[in-house]
C-alpha cells in the first residue's frame, strides 16, 4: 500500500491519560468505522460483572468497577475487534501472499475481520475460500499422516480457559507436549525463577494490596503503554503518599504523571498526579547490579542499626524462620564493589542509596516488574535478585506487599494454568490419564525457541497457531521464514490478517474465529468464557456483540472439530458435549485441577472474580529447601555478552499505539514520535561520538559474532533520553536482529531487551 505518512518528531509535554488519550481513542473509532452506539454499549460492559474481559492486557478487574472500566489501549483493542471493516475472499482474489508481504503490519490488520475459512493455493499464491468441513477433514488427514512429535500446537494469550484446556488435551491425545505459547516469549523466566525463589510460579499480590501498600518499586514495566488501567491504582497510591520508585532505561510518561480521563474535574482543570517519587534510568541489562546496590545498602544500614542498638532494617525474624541462603547472599553482596555496581548499572551510588532508604522506611512494599527483567540472557537471575530484595524485609506474604509480574496478553497466565505447557512437570498427567483413559506423552515438548530450531533443522513438519502472530513475534526471522515454507502443514486460527498468514507450508489453512466480545451460540444457547488475570484471579466473560460474519466459528468449536476428526473416538472424551455446553468444560477443568477451580461454574460470577490459591502468599514455600531462597547471581550484568567499542545494547520497545504485534497506528504520543516506527533512539553523546546527527538515516547490524548477517536499514536517528551505550527500537520491527540463540538461560525467553548491535551509516 502507498505510504503517505509524514513523520513528525517533537517532545510530548502532556501527562499519561488526559485529552491525548481521549483523542487517540476517538481517532481509532473513526478509522474502524465502529458505530458509536455499539461502541458505548460494549465499552460499558468491558471488565465488569456479566460483561466481557478486555482483549488487551491482563490487569485485574476490581470488585467495584469504575463507570468505564477500560483504558486507552483497551478501548483500541475493542474497536479493533468491533470494526466494520472486513477482509473477504474477494480481497484475497485481488492480492497474492507475496504482494501482501510488502504491506506493513498495521495495513494488513487494518483490512478488518476475516469472514470465511480459506485454503492457500500454492499455484496462484492466493487464499481461496473453502467450506469448514473441507478444511477440517483436510487438516485432520494431514495430521494423521504426520509424526505427532513433529507437530507444534502454538497458542497466543487470547484464547479462553475453556478453549485452552481442550487445545492442550487435543495436543496430548494426539501425542506430544509441543505446546509453546506467548509466555515463552515474555514471562517464561518468571515461572522458572519464582518457583525456585518462593515456590510459586506467579505473582503473590492481589489487586487489594495496592490499596494497602506504602511503597512500590518498579523494574522494567511501562504501565502507561502495557497496562494503562494500572495507572488508576498508582494514582490512588500516590495520593495516599505511597512512594513509587522506578528503574527503567527510558523515562516513560506513564510512570511520571497521570491525568485520569474518567475524572471531569481533572480533565477540565488539567490536573496531573505525579507518580514516580524517584526515577532511575538503569542501563539495559544492568538491573542485577542496581538491585545489588540496593541490597548492599540495606545490609550496611542493618549492620549500623545493630551496632547502634536501634531497630533493625532487615526483617531478621522472617529471614530466620522463612528463608534459606541468606548468609551466602550477604557474603556475596559484601564482595561487590561500588565501582563495579555503578559501571554495570549506569547509576550513581547516591541514587541507589536514596532508593534503598525509601525501601527501608516502608512497612509494605509491592515489587512490580515486566519484560524489562525477563527478556535477558540472565532473565531468571534478574528475578531472583528482585525476589532477594523483597525477602530482605519480609515483603512477600503480607498485606500490601509482594511480587507483581505484569502479564501482557489477557489470558496468557490462565492458559498455562489449564495445561498449555511444553514442560510436562507442570501438568497433572496422571490425573489426565485417569480422567480420559489415555497415556499422555511424558517427554518435554518444544517451547518457542525449540520450535523455531525444529523448523530450521526440519524436524518440525506441522504447525497449528491458536491466535497470535508467531512469525512476526519470534527472533531470527529471515532464516525461520525461509525454512517455514518447507513445512508440510500450517494452520492459523485468527480474527484478522497478519504477517504469519502470508508465509505458508505446502498445505495451509486460515481459519477465522469469533472474537471475545462477540456472541457465542452453540445449539442456540449463549456460551460463557473465562480468563485469568495477572493476579491469578478468574473471571467470567460474556460476549454479546453481533459476529463479524455468519461464517465464523468459536475457537472452542474449531479446536473440537479438529480434535474429533483427527483422534480416535474415546467414550471418556465428550467433545460434542463440551462444545454444546461450555459449563461442562469448566466441570472437567475443575476435575483436573480441583485445588484451583473449586466450584468453578459458580464462583466465576463473583464480582472481581475468584483467586486461585497461592502458597507463597500464605508463606508456604513449595521449594526444594521448603523455604524462600536467596539466590546468588552469576554476574552483575544480565546481557549475556561483553561490552565492546561501538557495540550497543538494543532494547526493543512498544508504542502506546500498539498491543504486542498489533499496531493500531503510528502515534507514539508519549515519546513524541508520530507517523513512523522506523527509528532508533540514541543518547546525544553516542550520536556525536559516532559522527552522526539527529534525523540521519542509519541501519542496525547484528553484533552477535556468530557469523550470521542480520540488519535493519532505513532507521531515523532520534536523539533521546536513553542511557549511553543503549539504543531503542520498536518491536516487532527489530526482531530480525535477535539471534535465536540469544535467550534466557533456563526459560529460553528471547533476550529482546539487550541485543548486541552496531549502528552503521
């Protein structure tokens, strides 16, 4: 498509929220041609009891919601799904897939909702319409011919608990644990690290803790872009006098100041609430060192208090009763020099000491983090260190305190809860075996990185994608895309066209599904879905919007039809009963996971949902030691590579006009960038040192040292407040620069927040 945008780059002086948020929402509603009456009706129901769960982020729904319990990005996501635009078979008759690959991510999805099931015709390089029965039968026939171990069942974080449970069961009854999901790309390091640190794979806070805390520490999480509804809770905390200390390479407006768009008084008066009481711009990959500086200060303050006979700074009774490894950790801290800590973190000792003193004065602290900690080679060590920091003053397992990893996709955490996991140790296989009378596969399946490796070495032959944009979200795109075309079977279940649908195997199908906001009718009966948020809270979700096309099927129906036609009949597996009544699926989930889903069908209707049990919140530590563990990191820097002359640490980032790979528009309002995503943010000193100038066009080149050429050209240099030696570029556009081998050590989460690159003219 022709690109007539005129880039404009100038500082943005406004707050997060405010009139900028209102204008941005109005702009997308106009572009998506969504009737105002339909929009208001659905937004009124968003994140409310008897309404639908937001299709954007996973921030929890309060028991007593606001009149409009949605944010700018949530409204955009709803408009994106409710759009009047349609991508019909006629559209595909006019365009080849090769031609469409030249379109931008935004322009592909901007065509609107998919309306009919499609088959890829390799001869014409076009999608052609096909009946549902033909598609299901052909896909099932291919699956029966393939080795089950060679097929990948990918899931994005959008699918409901009901669909996810059946999808995982389908994969295991088919014969594998190849169940990678979007968690592999973002928060897999959280599950692995927190299980070892505190014995629970998820965060320990609930929404009510934000009303009780007196201090919040942020690491690598941008609430204004990734979870804007969180700003209401931060605003309330700030107004109560809670300290908010932020560690992030970029100064993000959503953590600096906020005007609540739902407050007429604030909007009219232009009133802003300052949020961060201290903002520390840590180097990308420097969080271990920063936390080491905090903890080293706390240790010194505690020793001084002990010598003076005053109240101790560390929670010694908690450490003695509940923790293991403190002495080794304290000994390691004492060996770390301030010179090394300052060099690795990019922060001054005085800044870290001030932040540590704020922490020492607080009685209840919430530790919030996002992919700024997880997406590094030592991502798990980042989280271990943050857990160490929280444990020093007993800030796990008490009101107003705890660890709060903020998830992206609205049900990515829930999918893992009900069985979408490549690690069979995370799934009650014995219970499934008894429940459904089959022998589940016991060997570990493929995660996202391993699935890509399997595509490259030709051991993977088939791929089913339950939502998402897998080929755009992964690293090492050029090599994987080339090998992808050699797959025998690719199946994509989606609501809109994206880049992953244009690179196909020998046999390929694009199956359009209903969205979460739309009415799901099975045998004339309205069906209810459910999701899990970032705080392990389960909510009912009821869609009632008119479907975008009468041809659309629910994700649950699509999964059931594929499973029925692929697998041998099993009298203990009631596929038809499940798809006719989703309450039966929830009964089955409760049978498989009785501890987490007691009285599932009843409790999911509670205002604010119901929480799954969390042992760490109760100070029951399900670790190998039976206690919460202090864990010593292997290094002060999490990047996994050494610094070198003119080698930069690239951190990929999202704009406030996108959600994951979905780009709603080209306005990154908070960073003052409009009309383009082809930019590289650089410190003025680095620009001058390289002999460049603001506005110059350059390219980023991989500096991984593995002999594989990777580059992105046509990027405009933008002078920005970013740490020296670091550069910023947009996700997913910069993903081709990330080597497949550049991932977190244990979880294999792609290390997208510190990628070795050079800036070349």
